[in-house]
């Protein structure tokens, strides 16, 4: 594309200069005396040629700066963004072909260095030459440390961008080589981000491949369920200032429900609870992608940003009928606040002690469904907390369980009174009371939905 722009710019300038030359030769010069025709023509020819040369040089310098210093960095940022939401090898190849090859005029060689297996290579002469792979394997074996490195035209290591003719990323035993003629214009931070997102892509694709392979080849749903359980936090104890307990029960072997608890520092803890539409493997896959997306986001304090990243991740899977509701919040035990975004989750609750007993405050929705609609504005809210408060986050499998007459538990005083009476207890006994209520209220009927509950009690 860059070479095409150059040829097009030169063609336009040549036409423009030709028109000027024609104008002088056929309109202005004929008015000169005959003896001056040759002198005038020579002067016009010299001026037109010199002007064309200067104009071509100036235009190309400006175009070169824009194409290489601005557009080239922008193209690599675009590739990193595409990489961030790639989930399969097909997604990665689409990003390579659409951005690195077509737009950035680069060639790519993607290799598993452990067995020298070529996963992908561009159609260019250099990367398809067997000697290239042989040289790269010799210079950079499977023990090469993770990171990014610059290479020269002889496929050797080089330290300065101005001498580089390409680069490669290493994550585990995967080597991702990119041949590029204009390395000197890139920002070094781009490559650090690229290594990070390349590693995240490999984790995502491995997770999806693992779930899909287990399902398609062995049909052992218990194995899928165990893989899914591995996404959930193993231990929620040991977080200073908060007593936490969780309950997770899929309706079938696998679930679209999910939750996570992530300490940010000694005072702040990130909470996540959500529910993917539908049941079965597709919902479990979306659940895994959401959990992975949230885990790898560095700035979890930007709650609207987290929601938008999850929204993009779900939409990138192109499953059409899949979406999620979720609640994310950061509890700060120093400021005694909770900042949150509620994306259409069944209202989470805060139970606070008062002279008249425990008061219940809901944390209503501040955002639409995630992954299927245009999000629009995402409002972040904040609520005050007090010592002894109980924060209840639960999927709709709790509030929508029905008795024999079809009345949902969440619409009853029994539900609210149970929460108030159990609020003085620690997190686990509080949770036990709630789960006991759900099963007794449901009677002997089969449950209709997954049940996931997360309880956080601020220690007194």
C-alpha cells in the first residue's frame, strides 16, 4: 500500500507539471518573438523539471513521515487490538493477513520452535524459503527466553531499531517472526504490548481448544465441568477486612454462571459475578472467555472499561444469541465504599445494621446487557459501606426459584426476612441459610437454573 501511494503521488505530480509545461509552451511562449522561442522553452523546461523534482521530494518526504512514522505505528496498534480479541488460530491469521500483510507490507513466519512446525507463513519469498527457517531455528532455538527481539537481514540478533529488518516474539515455545523494512520508525512499547497480547491469545485459544476437544472427542461432560471449575477462584479466604463465601451449582454439568474475587491491594478487592444466556457448551465457552478477559485486564479500576472489554470479547465470538449480565464492583475497606457497574444483573443487595434491624439497599442496573446490544453510556455508581455490612451478589437462579403456586422467591417477604435474620452471621452461615431457603422453597421440584452466590461481609 505504501509503494502504491508513492507511485500514485508521483503520477499526479507528473500530470500537474505536464499541464503547466503545456500551458507555457502553447499559450504564453508563442507570444514571444521567434528568436526567443528556444530560450523560453529551455527555461520553462528547466524550471518545470526542477520544480517537479523538488515537489516530488517534498511530497514524498511528507508522505513518508505520515506513512511510516504515523500510519505504521497506527497499523501495529491496530494489529495489537485485533490480537486482543482473537480467540482461535483462524482469528489470528485473519489479523495477520488483514493488517500485517495487506496494510503494513510485512511478512510473517509463525513457528512452534520445539518441533520446527510452521503454523503459518506469508507467501513472501523470504519466509517461504526453507533456508530461512533453518537459519532461524539455528539462531533461536526452543529454549530462547520469552520477550521480543530485533533481527537483521541475515536473520541474526541486533540491538538497534535502525539496523533491524524485522522482529520476533517468543512466548513459551511459540516464535512469531515478522519481516519489516522500516523498523526504525516504531515505538518500543508497541512490541512489549504485542508480546503481552500474544501470550494472552495463546492462553485463550488453548482454553477454547481444550473445551471443544473434550466435548467433541470424548463427550465427557464431567471433564468439561472440571475445566470450567478451574476458572473459578480456589480460595476466597485471607482477604483483609472482608469475610467472603461463595456457592456455585450448575443446573447441568456445565454452566454459564461465573464469579471471581481478585485482591487489588491491601484495602481494595475486585468482585465479579455474572450469567451467560442459555445452557451447555456454548455458554461455558463464553463464560471462559469472559473470565479470561477480566483476568488479563491490567486496569481493573476502570469498571466501564472492563465491561466494554467483555462486551467486545463476546461479540468477537460471533455466536449471535449469546450475551451476559454481570455485576462488577471494587470494595474499599479504607474508604468504606463500593464502586460498581451493574450490567442488568438481578439486583445485588447491601444489608446494613440499623436500630430498627437490618436495612436492605439494592444496587440497581446501570448498564444494558453485555455482548449483544450497543452498550451506550455505562454509569459507575458508588455506595457507602459500614462495619458489619453484608454485600449479596447472586444470579437469578436464587430470586426466580418458584414454589408450588408459581410465586418467585425474590418477590416474597420470606426471602427478605431470611436475609435480615441471617445478616448478623458470618459469610458462610449467612450463605448456608440462603441456600437452605432456596431448596426448601423449591420443594421436590427440579431446579430450573444455575445457582451462583457470592457473599462479602465487611468485618467489624
